[in-house]
């Protein structure tokens, strides 16, 4: 059992009378992350890389932030590019990889993902690449490997897909998809944004060549991080100034550099996961923390999923249980009213959920969801409590 008093005490923003179920949009930050940002700005916010002592201290703290981002992915040193957002990093990656490919080469995108991992690749069609669409199963919303197989051929260079859907919470088998893509000679670009807040990411085990996550959804600041394996990073074309060469590691994919004060706060996320595990009797590992987080989330999501699955005026999207194939990101179509009508009615009860297409725009087009203003999404993370889920269900009861 997760000690929720301990967990919630780590997040100052939870001291509010709002019950927050908009966490897939962004989690609230850890108190220790806020402290590290403030401390950096108050004590050593000078330019990096100079010889004077204060600059050395600033450089040390930013380097520790980069190292923390690597630890969150299980990546090696120098394998992670920190950037402003996952959307921006996908575009930087697309521009950096395009010169490695020839006109007529192919990329595969899905119709399920957040647009961040579709548009950046689709637009390469304007430069002579062929784009193929991998459509999700219309019943389960899974990306089936049987449907990927006919899209792969000797010209496929990249398969872009999400580890977890930010709308239906469906988790994909990254390992199986990566193996298939690699057998065809293609790379995989995995959007882990909706997965990373809930489960441990280990890029080596997953076989992901590129893996991105948004740190503001993993209890940190408004930043994102992209794992790129060393060999691939060495080949990718620099997106930085001409004198910052191809051998300059992550920096070559960080034009304008990173936000120093936010990067310096990233060790706070790793510290928290380690302390969470230790607090519950573990050895103080990120893996241990996520085992506990996953178990708690499965437990708290169960009543909501059961409630919506049986509700006569709601159509739940995706699986009705949280298991290895589902995260606790829960969307449904209200029947008899528009999605946009539901959340505002819940505001009075101070229960925060939201409606819309959540940038899974193509998915909503395919399944005719825009006509109803999209879906209502209630997304939870491990700091949500069973009592909060009860409050959420009561609030839905009053408005559905
Ligand atoms: C699955 C998924 N991918 C990508 C993004 C975009 O992330 P960012 O805001 O860091 O660009 C989001 C944001 O909600 C998302 O949910």
C-alpha cells in the first residue's frame, strides 16, 4: 500500500480544495523540484562553462540535471537531449534524421497518437519521403503488429508510435514493435509522454532508438527529454550553429541551449522516486518506486472504470481495467449531451476534469468524436487517493 500522506506531502500544489484529475495534461510539480529551481535562480544563475567558481557550480548543477534525465530513461551518459517540449523535440529529431534518408524512403505514423508524434514525421512528405499510416484496431484501439507488417519494406526508415495513448490509455508492446521495425531495417521513435508518469521506462529493454517524455507530466518542470542512442546521435545532423559540430553530443540538438534553472531541478524527480521506494521498505530505486506506483494506480482506477463501463449514459473508450495494457487515463463519450457540457458542471464541485480531442485529432476524426466536442477525460496519477476517486464518481453521478 502506498503511504499517501507521505506522497501527497511531497506536492505543495495538492494543498488546494480542487480534486485534480487532469494529470495527463500535466502533473503538479514536486516541492523539491520547485526548491531546486528557486535555489539555482537565487544562488548561482550565471553563465555556464566559464572558469570562475560560480559558473563551475552552475555547470555542475545543470550537468546533474542532464544526468537525472538519463536516469529516468535508464539511458547511458550523453544519450539524452533535454528540450522545451516533446513536440519541439520531435521536430528537431525529424530535421536531424532527414538528411540520413533519401527521397522515396518511407516513414510509418499512426492514427492514434498525439499529433506531436505524427505531424513532425508526416511533414517530411513535403521533402520527398513517403508516409504510411498504421491504423489502430477500431474495437480495442491497439496498434496490432499484424497491421504494421504490410507497411514495412526495405525502404522503411522509421516507425513512430506512442508507448501509451494519451486519450484511451492503451499501452503498446514497444519491444515487439521495435523488433519488427529493426528486422525491416527501420528505427523506432517512441512517444512515451503518456506512459512515463505511470511506469518505469528502460530504453534498452524496450529497444527504442528514440524515446521522448515530457517532464512536466512526470512531476517535474516544463521541459521534455529525448533519448537518442549514441551511434544514432553521432550520425544525426546538427540543428545548432554551424560551428557546433556533429560530434557535440546532445548539444547539437539543443539550439539555443536548454533552460538552465529548470534542468537544474531534475535531480529532484529522481530523488523523489528513490525516497519513495526507501520509505516503503525498498532499496531506493526508480524501479522499486514504479512497482508501487503502478499497483496503487491500478487499484484507484478500478472503481472509475467499472462505473463508466456500466453507465447507461457513457461510452467508455478502451479497456475497463488497468493492467499491463492500460494506464489510468480514462476517457469516455457522454451520451445525450456534448463532452463540452460535462466538465463545466463539475467545476462547482471543484473536481477538475476536461474535454476535447487532446491533440489526438486524427483519432477523433476517424471515430467521429469531434461532432460531440471530443471526449471527457479523467486522468489520474499515483498521488490521487481512493477518496478523490469516490468524489469524482459522485460528481459524474450528478451530471451524467
Ligand atoms: C502522448 C503525448 N505526446 C506528446 C505530447 C506533447 O507534449 P509537449 O507538451 O511536451 O509538447 C503530449 C501532451 O499532452 C502527449 O500527451
